[in-house]
């Protein structure tokens, strides 16, 4: 398995995996399959051209099997912060260390920027496997957003987590 920072040439593979994630695990994301399915391929290409957002992909034999995005804050008073978004590993590859390698890459990228001192994420409160993964890196829960998401007429809470460098 190799981890690479995605670029516009990866847009088709990324779109396919992102839509799989949104369709298969709708409770794990604030975006919806319906919304992102309507996006053009250029929308996905543009995601990889930002100077402030970095998406990493895990590949196994040229197959994209996992993704995660790191976004650095841009406002002057928030430049000490970054966030992890859109974490996903294909179901058949979960429990094999893919997620751990993706999160490690995102953390390392954040640490390359000496201004970043805090890394944030949110996770569905019932997703114990993801919370265990994040905790293994030192992320700590600091709050819960009750009824943060509404998926198929069911409310879901989200836990907020932070890692201090």
C-alpha cells in the first residue's frame, strides 16, 4: 500500500470513492451523495489545487482504497488550527491499518507547518472504531453536537476531537 497526496489526475478515482463513501456510510459525512453526485469532475479536480487543503489517498495495486483531507485555517486568528475531513476507507480494507496510515499522513502534513498547533475533527458519536483510531493518535473529545446530522429522518450526534502539538 502506498499513500500519496492527490492531484487533479486522481479526480475520477477520488470521485468514485467519495460517492461510494457518501452512499454506503451517509451517517459519517455532512455532505450527501445526492449533492456530490451532481458535482462536475472539475469540482473534484479543483479540490486538489488549493494551497490550504491536502487530500491523501491510499492505493493498493493502483486501486484507491482510502482518503482523508487536511484543511488549514486561513483567518489570521485561526492559523494555528487545521481540520481533518472526509476520512474514508473501503469496508473490505478496514482494520488493516489503512486509516492509521492516512491519519498519520494528515498529522505529519499539519506538523510541517510550524504555525499549526491544533488539529480538529468531528466524528459520528456512535462510530467507536473511528474514535478509537483518533484517540490512538492522542486526539481528545472536547464536546458533542447533539442532533448534528439528520439522515433518513434520524438524528445523529457528533463528537468533536482535538489534537494539540
